């Protein structure tokens, strides 16, 4: 193999991923409906729901193609969970100026969706869209990984470890961008 791509059995992988994500969302919803939850939990639950929805939109894109609506929708529902995670963890850790910082993240996602829309309408290029999405995902997850643990008012056990996982995700976004550049004929399924 000379690239990061490998053969996936999407017919098996996607239903398994959808099932695991749905069970997680339902468990979080059940827990939140039965007892008091910590600040930010419901926001994190909504983020998990959007991840589930994002997987569904990606399946639609694979079946229906890269229509403008599906490209915008997939970008929005796949970047919005990072905005919600930032807000949920920030709420839990009492991050100062959380509303303004969350608004910055939301406006950034809206801008990325606008740029992706322009790409699809004027000069569709999957590699460019992946690079833009990966850069946006990198910046959002980097912000979660670096800003939250050091700017929060409450330093909670496990917060740095959880945020470190977002630094790993940021690194994976960089690898995804390199993968898009190195694979000839890069498509959504790649």
C-alpha cells in the first residue's frame, strides 16, 4: 500500500458504526431523562446525536452523490458536534466567556459551509473540499484540546486526558488532508 487508504467493507462497517452511535445517543438520552445531569451533558448528548445524523448524511451522499444540499448538510452536521463539545465541556468546566467563544466556533462552521457551497456550485473538487473540511476540523479540535483544559475555571480530573483525545483527532485531520492529496482519484468513499 502506498497510501493511507485501505479496502473497507462499508456494507458491514457503516451499520455497525450507526448501531453503536445510536445506542450511545439513546443511553445518554435515557440517562438525562431519568436524573439530574452535570452542566453541559445535554449539549454533549446533542453532539452525539449530530454525529449519528452526520453518518446518515454521508450514507446519503454515497448513494445520491454530492448534491449542494447534501454537501452543506454533511459539513454542518459533522462540524457542529465539535462546536457542541466545546460548549458542553466548557459549561461543565466553567469556561469564562463561553457564549462568545461558542459563537466564534459556530460562525466559523457557517463560514466553512459557505466556502464548501461555493466550491460545489462554481468548481466542484472533492480534494479541495476534504482539505477545507480537514483544516476546519483540525482548528476546532485543536481549540478543544488546547484551550479548554487551560482556560477553564474548574480543573477537573480527566479533563486534560479527554481534551488530549481531541489533539489526537486534530492530528488525524492532518493525516486525512495528506491522504486526500496523495490518493489519485480521491472520492467520498476513499
